[in-house]
């Protein structure tokens, strides 16, 4: 049996919550990381995927999420642009390159911090800047063509650049330049991109999904089940969603997000 872990998007609170879930699972006797054959990371999940495969202990990663000090920065949000962008994702994602091109146009035109500043944040998030031994697939979108792309160890892209591009929420953070092209957050295809785990018998999906159920994500999970995969999924419950607040990019809620993730991991039915 092959095992895949899918880590979905969810902002800085999503990073904290997912880390807490994984530690809570370990607390309950489910140390899943050592059995993995693949990790798929999208947006926040790209950060967590790179972190947990860096040989850094989960307890140390959790401690960094609950600490008062951090290297995150709070963006200035363009609410009109965000409303337009997420209007393209009425079903929880996008299905065409044309939709993703329209989002890319907004992303490229947005006023954000510069690429170097944002990349510096991601550099400090990652305990190691080397691609891990266990296969790790990270997701992004070409801002000009709308093409959905994946990064892996053999892509010729640095781990830091891959994670930064996967976390580049359009109109919030700058698009990331890789080999002369610009990329933004793979979560704009959908928050999980679970289709990348096709072929694995056991697929664990950890997804904050604070905006509610996503028909597009659900459809991919149904396809995985139809292909023979067993799906085990943990999403943020109502208590966690309330505690984390409406802005998943606010680093002030990292601690409470991590604590609720750990609580959920400890009680998850596995």
C-alpha cells in the first residue's frame, strides 16, 4: 500500500493549524510522516510539506507556530481585487486557463511588497532549503498563460522559489519570477489539488477549508475514491474556524490556530 498526504491552502493560520493537526495525530499514536510515499502541498500546504520533510521534529515546528516572535508580515488587502478573484472561484476553484489568466492579470497589476521581501519570509519559514528525499509536489499557476504547474525535486527550481510561488496569493503577495516567467498560488486551481495523489492507495487530506465545502475539491476526491484510493480527511471544525477569525493571513492568530489543529488531530478518527 502506498501512502500520500495532501496538504491544502489556508494562509498563515492554515500553516499553524495543519502543523497542529499533524502533531495531534502523533500525540494520539498516528505518526503518519514516516510512512509517506508522497506529499502534495498547495499554498500553506507547500510550507507545511517542506517543513515536515526537513527532518525537523513536529514538536519544534509546532513551537514555532505558537511562539510570540515570528518573521511573517501582514499585507495590505485590496478587497475589491480579492472579491473579483474569488468570484472566479464560485465553486471552490477554477476549471479553465482563461479564468486563471483573468486572475493573473489582477495579480500582475497589484501593488504588493517586492519579491525579495516576500521570498525572505519564506526563507525563514523553511528549516531546510534543500528538496527532501520523500517526493514532494508543490503547485503554482503561470500568471500569463493560466497554466497549472507543479514543482518537484527534478524541476530545476529551488525549494524556496517553489514554496514562495505556491504561496503567492494573487493581489496579496507578488507573483514569483522563475526562469523568466511569473507564477502565483496553486490554490487558485483549488485549495487541495488532490488529483496529484492519483495512484496511491491511502490518501490523507488535511485542509482548513474555512470557506466551507468546495464542489471542485469534492469532485476530485470522488474521482480518487472511484480509482480505488481510500480517503481520510480532516478539515477545520466550527470551533477552530471561529477561533482563527476571518483573515487567514493574520499572523496574530497562529497560536490559536495551532492549538485547535492539535486538538482536532488528537480526536480525529483514524
